[in-house]
C-alpha cells in the first residue's frame, strides 16, 4: 500500500506540472480526499469572514464619525449655542440617507422626549382620525395601537409611547383626545363627541327597544361590547337609564323610575 | 284585605325596580317608592312585623311574574330608611325581624288616646284585648293592632303620663288618665 501511495503522489505532480495547479485543491481520492476538501472549504470561509470584518471595522470608524457629529448637534441644541451650520445638517442627512433611514419619527432623531411625543401625537392623529370617525367617534386604545403599528410597518411603537403621545393630544388642539372611563377603559375619541349627546342617543335607543344589554347594543351599533357597556354606563350616569341586574344578566331600561309621569 | 287582593303599582312590574340603582337621584326616588309601597302594603294587609329571612317568600319583595326579587342589602336599605322616619324598628340584634309602623308610634298613641277620651273610658281599666279586639273598636284604625306594638304605643303614652300599663302574667291591662 505504501508503494501505491508513493506512486500516486508521484503521478499527481507530474500530471499537474503542465498547467498551474488550482491553488488550494489537492487531488485526492477516497475518504481522506473528501475530508481534506471539507477542511479547505472551512479555511476559505474563515478567510472571507475575516475580510468582511475588516469592512465592518471600517464601518465602525465611519459610524464613530457620525455619532460624533450628532452629539455635536445635540449639544449645540441643548446649549443653544451657535447655529447648526447648514453644512453639518447636510452631512447628517446624507449619513442618514446612506444608512437607509429617510426621515422617520424615531426617538434617536430627537433631543427631548416631549418633542418626540408631540410629533408622534400628530402622526397618530392623522392615521386614526378617519377610522375613528367611521366607527362612531370612539376607539379603545388597544385598537388604536394595532392600527397605528400596522400602518407604520417598521419602527413599531411601544404601548407606553402611544399612551404618552395620546395624553398630549388635547393640549395640541388635535381633533382627537384621550378619554378615561370610570371603569379604567381608555379610548381615543373625537373632541366633538360629547358625553351627554351619547347619553341622549342611547336613551332614545332604549325607548325604542324597551331594554338593552351590552351585547345587544354592541351588535346594533357595530361597536365592541366594552364600548357599548361604557355607553350604557354613561347614559346611566346622566340619569337617563336605570339598570336591571339579575340572574338573567345586566340590562338597561329607560329611566322610568325617575322620569315617568305618575 | 288579603295579600292576593293587593293592587300593585306599575313599578312592581318594572324589572329595574328590584335592582338598587347606583345613580343617586334615581335611587332616592326608588327608595321613596319602595317605602310607600311597604307601608301601604302592611296597612292594607294589616301586618305589623316582617322577617328579612322570609323575604323571598313574600310577594311584596318577590315578583315571580317577572322573576325579580329584592336582595337582602336592598331590603335593609329600605328598612333603614323607614327606621329613620320612625316607621320601622328592628326587634332583634341581628336585625332580621322588624316591626313596621305604618302609623308611627306617636300617631298610634294619639289615635288611641283620642278614642279613649271621646268614649269616656278614662279612669277605667281596659284589657289590651278589649282595646284592640273588642266589639267597640272594630271600626277603628287600630283594631287588630299587634300586641307588642300596642305595648310600645302605650309606653309612649305612659311617658306622657296619659296612662299606666299593668302587665301581669295572666292579664294585661291599661288604665288611662
């Protein structure tokens, strides 16, 4: 066998002497050959990864520069010293563009949270204003959260951020505002929506139907059961309905106890 | 009249009437209607006492036609309000049993004293039985008055020095002045 190997290795150099041998691949047969070629492939991969990381360290050097720049800008804003030169702004924007960020409303782009939330509030208001109007002027915050994040696609909002932004809406004169029910349910509603008018319209509905449960009202108006319940409770608060709480469930009737002529 | 003959007001058939309302104004009106209903019912059926534990069997608190009844909390709320105006009083510590004064004790006292004065029975002794069940009193409002309530009424008069109770084991009587 030794003899054979020796022979084999002798033949290969001569065979490949006529043309330049392919750099890393040795001609071998059998299992050893396969093993060797796997080893070679691994070595290749290793090398190319190292090369890639070399690029990354270049990227890091660039990023360092950009971070420096943005820190500069934010310091200037904070201390209100000097103007941010147009040059710096342009450089900053070009960096952002090169990273693929066009101009999203992201936390990092803003110095203070308040600024961030203000813009967020406006964006949210734009996104959900029409849908809210379509469903009767009120939407639970959980529904708003889903819609807004679906619309944004990337750069999803945390529930916290949503809540903080919604809190600002009223003070920013936006067409929507945050409303907290006694039960703790939070909704975003049109500023034109008025508790008493809801109570009135629900009371009329009760007169028409005789009595309603939350489920029935929800079905009739095409809104969620939770919101329907809130409507009924609001109507009760204004004294325009009274409740019937029994083993058959909770229902509301027009407030004859108070309002019916004897 | 008997219980079956009693004519209920429209509220009795209105389901929300049996749920204690959270809205303040509505609740006040509701309690007021219930008060009047209780007093009127007891007067109409000539009853004087009530046990809350039996409430589910009483048609006053339980309308089987609409499958609604008052819960204990609600009944106590009504009774407490009646107590406030001296139209009811608990007669045991746990407040299960109550006396209902569809006339207050004062009102009964005046009624009885006026009758006694006008019929010239002052300075004579009357048995309690005569006073509430006797032939002479059949047309009087206080005819059939519950004995325990009567004794309380007479004590009111006693305090005003208008009578003296004589309660012995075998005989119960009163002398008016």
